[in-house]
C-alpha cells in the first residue's frame, strides 16, 4: 500500500492522536 | 512420552517447515480439554516454562522433567462455573488468569503460586458480562463488560501477590469490543476489534479512545491477534472466523492489514488462506511473531508464515480424532496441540 492510498503518514501518530483526542 | 517425526503436507511440491513431535502429556483425571497455554513457574531460585491445561472444572500446571516427561505440580479446582479459557499474563512468573462462565464469561479468576509460603491460591479479579479479556505485559489485564446499552472497558494492574494494584477505565466505543491486542513495543497503546468490524485504538495511560477505523465489509466479525507500529502505520493481524470463500483470497484464515491511524484508512497487505484441497474453514487459532496457527473445521491444524502468506505445515487429524486446540508456547518455536480427550502434543516448529 502506498501513501496515496492511506493518506499522509506520521511517525508520531500515537502522541499526536493523544494530544487531539478528548480526555 | 513419545517422540517421532510428522511430515507436514507438501505444498507446491516443496517441503517447507516441519513440525517435530517432542512430547505428549495427558491428564488422566480429565475427560474434556477446554484450553491449553504456558506459564513461567519459579520456585527455589529456578524458573521453568510449564504447560497449563484446563478442563471444565479445573486447571492443571505441568512441569517438564527429563526425557520429555511431565509432572503435574498442582490442580486448581474452580467450582461449579465452567472454565471457558485460560488468560495468560505474558512475561509474568507464577501468575495467570482464567475466564469462567456458561455461554459468556461471567468471572475472571487469578491463579497463582506464592513463593513466600509455597502455596497455590486463587482469587476473583472481576465479575460481570465479560465480552473480551486479554493479559498484557507487566501484570496488566484488560477486559470489556456489557450490561444492556452500557459498556465498560477497564485495565487493572495486578501486584505480585495477585492483589489488584490500580486500574484505568478506558473510554468505550459504542459497539461491543470482542477482542484486544497489545501494540508491540508501545506500552501505552492497545487495539481492539468490535462487533461491527471496526478497529479501535486506546491510550492505556490516559484511557482515551484515539481512533476508530473500519475494517471493511468483506470480512465480518474479525478478531485481532497481534498489532505493531512501523513507519507510521499500524499493522494488525486479524482472523476471520466467519469469512466466506472469495476468488481473490480463497478461504481466508488470517489477514495482515495496514492502517494509517491519522486518516483511519486501511489496506490489506497479505492474506493467509486455507491450503488448497483443505475443506472447511478456520475455527480458532493463535498468532506469535510472524507465525499463525489454526484449527480447521476438518479437524486438522494448519500453520502459516504471515509474511509469506502461505501455509507451511499441516497436521491432519490423528488416529484419536480431530485436533481441538492450537496455541504457541511463549515463542513460535513450540506448538501446543490439544485434543478434546485432554491429550496435549508439543511440537517443535
């Protein structure tokens, strides 16, 4: 699968989603 | 104890991996095996990997002896509620859990060996309508409970003595969580699969529900077995107990799916299907590293290399009957294969 199929990839997805998700 | 060599099925004309029968154990006091697993057991300065067998009313701990023989160290009697499954606690010594219930799990009990007073004990960890449970690294246990519309997802930490130390409530998704998998190498990350075929991701430290991602309509009621993060993608190994045969994938048992947790988009990476000529479908199975094993409805056990996506070994039903259980020991180098009569065969893979 390529980045174009899955959208922009972030190596820090866990930290980023934790910062954005409701507490 | 017996030793011998079983030749796996020849696939594509090649002899792939082999399963070598190392030893056999049989609980003469038990008539019906429910589950099999392994547990580290340590006493008097030594630590050994023991086999754990469960029948409906009891759980037994087996210690390896010389010459591939086994000695039953202890049997925990569990009363009137039947045992449904063993819940191993990875990387933990002298502790494990069992799930008890009738049709659904109603109780989780902790079984332990106390080195302090050289005694075997049991205690209640949780009771309720439990839909899914998983033992995590560092003596942690996560479970989902459903009562009517309300779902509770909770992680508890257990002390070495077996007492509940502390816990964390996890934000529940709307749909029922059916299975959990730790995200390897990420202590605080947990994934789950739900009844409407979604993958959910939690932060175990904060309890936040970070993302919900749809698996796709082709494979309903998927169960997650393993998850790891690599290059910004979340890879999940799923099994498909209710999958239908398709032209592209044959009769699928396991799939490796890559998700981008930022966009919630996913793509299938590899499909591990039943070997050609094998009738029936996936019944139950286990995943360790890149190896997957499953009992098929035909009564055979099949082993796959998940990175190659093909079956590497096949154990046909034995003379005593169908295989009922297949579990990896702590590594995929050792396979525990169980029959309903309580016979457990250990194979080197």
